[in-house]
C-alpha cells in the first residue's frame, strides 16, 4: 500500500503572479491534484466513489510558506494521509526545493460527501483502503479555525461565474484564495506575501448563489469571509509578510 505520494513540480508561468512567484491558489491546485492522484492509487479515488454517489470534499486547510517557488523553478511536493478522526480524514503536504530544504507545508481535512443528499457519508467504505501511517509525523498540527481579524469590513458581492465552478458543480476550493487575493489587491501583494493562510469551508456555494464577502485587516493579519444573509459559507484568514 502506497503510504506517501511524491511529485516533482515545474512552476509554469500561468501559475505565477506579478512577482513571478506561485500564486497561493496554485499551491492549492497542486494539493488538490496530488490528493486525487494518491486516492486513485489507493483505490478510493473518483472512479471508485462516483458509482456509489460519493465524493471527497475538502472541509478545512492550512498552508504555511517560507517562500513561494518562482517561475521556472522545480520543487518537490509530498503528500500522505494520517489516521482518520471519526468522519474526518487528515492529509498533509510538504514542499521542498531542489536542495531538499523545506519551503512550506500544509494540512487539510477531508470528508466523504453523499452527492445526492449533499451531506457527509459514513467513512466505512474507504477505511479498508487507507494506509497505516501512524508511524509518520505530520509537519504541523490540525488545520486552524479561522478567526475574523479586527478592523472595519470592506464588503462586496460575489456571484459564481463559469471559471469558479468545478466538476462537482460548486465553487472549487482553490477559487476562494483567488477571491481573497483580489480583495487584498495588487499593491498589497506586490510587496507582501501570504506566509500563512487557513480556509474553512462551511457550506458549498452553488451556481446562482450570491454571497457577501467581508475583508478585514489588522496589521499583518487579515480575514476574508463569505455570507449568504446570516449563513456563513467560508472563512479565509492569514498573515502577510514582506517579500524577500
């Protein structure tokens, strides 16, 4: 049973920003694809789950970056699941440069979704396929709960467009970081990087739904949250630091 999965990543220009460094959402795209690839190798990927009306859904993640890889740079990404916590499945990632130095890490939490009911499904169907990784060490703790930053809220309205949606029919998990970066703005992210961020996915956003977003800033801390009336759909929070 394949306990870990590793890929060598070449940073493409379309994955980068105005600083020629990887966008935060590009890191999430790599995490999403690697999690899917490893699940397929373990026999619990999309091809196995769809006939049972099941799908993996991300509920929470946290990413910490010492630096973002540059355009044309090659780095390695390694991922592995850790023992499940009842209905929740932790999966971790470690990013290393060509010399083997750790440049970032991430933790994520997944659940099985019943596609018809849009509710969590029992984990029993995948448990026999999960590797025993109790001997491995996670690079960080469990993904954090996002807390709203203090400060006045800058509000906006978002309605999903074609490029926001994925094959599961809802806003893709990576898009929330793009929304957040757009709210932080070009000038902020030209001089600063998001060195740590967490995302809590509370409820999916479907086509036709409009959400009110609120960006708050307090020094280096920020939060970016989405609501439909009083219902909270997502929370993004993190810390900025000067780019090297």
